[in-house]
């Protein structure tokens, strides 16, 4: 049987990711990679990765990539964008890098309406260092440092990042929260965030709900149930701010 020839443009080198089995980072990166390809911005994209699990994406894409100190990806990407506004700059981090040690940079970049794109992966714990409580750990959730569950009276409530960013950004910002449980929607949000930067509108921010079965100590069914049902009760999925829609 004669099979059709595969176009040369489809012969793209690939590699497995370095994350734990069941980790959501691979899904987020797939959505980002597809968005970059569909927009045709590979040659002018700069990808910045934070220390933490996100660091394992440092050699995943065939784009210019920079590794930063923990929590410093946002200002580094901001500096690159200011030095060369023609570039499409992407900051990639976890909830610790964005909402803890890097929170001041995220807040200030959003307030200044920097024309960059930030993608933050929320898996409700510090994944690389063993599963300690993070800014996004849910009330009652058990971690290595909250063996009896997060007590909001002592630790406060989880950070609602997109809601915060939407509140402090000016018109022209794009803010959304997606989930690895809906790849098509997630890619759409990431693509819109990149397009918003390409249009020169303003700050673009996408939080992604993701799984960490290694530290959650969950099987496949339990992992997806936690992402799709438990996390989304507190972290509402959808677009929070879209330029031109008065949100």
C-alpha cells in the first residue's frame, strides 16, 4: 500500500519532557508550543523560565531561552522586552515564583502594564522541593508543612492571582485562568495572551491549574478529580479581563 508522503514541515524534532509522570507542565508547554507555531513567532520569541519545576523547560523549545533566579523571571523578561520591543517575551513560572518570592515583580509589572506575557502554573504546592505549602494551597489541603491541612486562621487564604492582576492592570491587559483539563481552551487563552502582546496592548497573564500527583500522592483518577472538581471550586476558570470588552 502506498501511503501519502509526510510534508517536510511536519518533520519536527521532539523530545520527552523531564517532569514527573502525570505532571501538568508538559500539557501547558504543549499548548504554548502550539500557540507559538500557529502564530509564527518562533524566530522572535524569548522564553524565560523560573527556578523550580518550571526550570525543567529550559531546553524544551527551539527558541531563545533564559533561566533566571527564583522569582526574577518577570523583571528579566520585562528588561528584554524594553531593550527590544519587537521581541515576543514569555515569562514561565510556578505559583511560588509568581505569588511568593516573585510577587512584588508580578504586581509591579502588572501595575506598569508591561507588554509581556506571563504564564503561571498553579499546582497548589512547592513541587520541586518536596510538596510544601504554597500561596495557592487550598484551605484544609495537606502538604509537607501542613500535615493537618492548611489553617486559614494561621496561613491565610490561597492567592487569587488572576483576580489580583485584573484588578490592578489598566485597559489593554489580558487576564485568564485555564486548566490542563481543557487543552483546547488553555491553548486559546495562551494564544490570546500572546496576540495581546503582539498588538502592543498591555500586560498579558494566564494562570493554569495543574496537577502534582507525586506530592499530592494521588493516582490518575484522584489527580484529575482534584484538578477538575476541587481546584475549580476556589479557582474559577475563564477570562477575567479582555481588551475592548470593558472587563
